């Protein structure tokens, strides 16, 4: 009869829109990219080892948002609207290895935000609004290997701020507002292999800038305002394989010792080079592999203006 069909239909019809990104029991990974999500999902199973809540409207997290997740190893919270984090947020997840906070609105972090995450290996804070680096952030991260602070508003690197990061291999400080680098800015980073300072406002560097990081293999200094390099600044970098000095205001060059094995990959394009004997002889002796050679031109003296530096250094008629 018709009056019995209606209750059956009510049982099978949805009673309203389901909560976006509902957790599944016993799952190990949780992924949510729902643009309308504004509250961090609750009820995640204790089996969860990785969480990705990205590209959402999430603007705040409760201190207990990660409670009950003792196995969590990866937390990806990029491209949300987070402006602050509670200091106790990470305390329930001591096994955390990866934290990605790319492209949020963070202007500061609580001093002890990482006090309980001693196993953290990858920390990404790129694309936020950080202005000042707090030494307290890095005191409890002896196993951190990758730190990305690119595209913030940093104006200085306090001496020794990275000192506790004895395992750090890669440090990205590109696209900040650094006008100088303190002599002790890299103190303690003896394991560092990759340093990116591209796109800052660096006008000068101290002679011992890179001495605390003798293991450096990749160094990126392009798109700054460097006018001169202190004599011997790269001498401690005996393992350097890639050096990018493109698009500065350099007229004279300094190079690291010639490494055994493959030649140094060197980009010095977009600088107003003075093609006289010191530069030409240095390039001939060091024999780096010049990238962007066609854009590496002499600005002087007049007789060489506009010529390729690489071709001139190879020529035998320069008198050098």
C-alpha cells in the first residue's frame, strides 16, 4: 500500500549533507582538500600515521586537535588560513617526522611549539609571514634534516640561531628580506649540504660567512645585490659542486678550491664583469662548467664590452 512506501523511502534517502572528509575507522592515512572545511576533523583513528588537510578554509586549530594519534608521523597543513598555532598542538604526536605548513598566514610561532617533537626531520614553513627567527624553536630538533623558511619576511638571521640543528642537510632562506648575513648566522651547521639564499637583498657577506658549513655542496646566491665578494670567502667549501651567483652586481669573482672529480657548476650570468686578467686567469685556472655562458658578458673594459666571458677566458691573445 502507498502509505507503507513512504517510511521505506525515508530510510534510504540522505537526511542532509554529510560532513566533508569524514574519517574512516582503522585507516592509516587521512586526506582532505575540501575548500569549505573550516574545522579540523575529529574522530581520526589512533592508527593514523599521515594527515593531509590542505587547500581548505581552516583558520584555527584547538590545542587537542591531534590528541589520540600516538603514531602520527606526517602532518601536512599547507595552503590553509592558519594565522596562529597553539603551543600544545604537537605534544600528543612525539613520533612526528614531517610537518608542512606551507602557504599559511603565520607571523609567529609559540616558543615551545617543537619542544616535544625531537624526532622531526622535515619542517616546511615556506610562504608565511614570519619576521623574526626565535632560537627557542630549534632547541629540541637534533634530527632535523630539512628546513624550509623561504618566502617569509625575515630581515635577519640571528647568530647561532640554527646551532642545535647538527643534523641539518638543507636550509632554504630564499625570497626573504635579508640585507646582510651575520658572521655566526650558520654556526653549528657542520652537516649542511644545501643553502639557498636566492632572491634576498644581500649587499655584502662577511669573510667567514660560510666557514661554519664546510660540507656545503650546493650554494645559491642569485638575485641579490652583491657588489663584491670578500677574498677567500669560498675557501672553506672544498666539497662545493654548484655555485649560483647570477644576477648580482659583481665585477670581480671569488671561487672555492678546485674540487677533485667533476668541475664546479657555476652560474655568474647577469653581472657587470670586468674582463681583466684577475677574472680571466681565475676562470682559466679553475675551469668551472659555466651555465648560461651566453648571458655571462663583459661590462668592461671598453674593448671587451658585450663579449662572452667564457670565450674571452679561453682566448690566448688577452695578455693574461
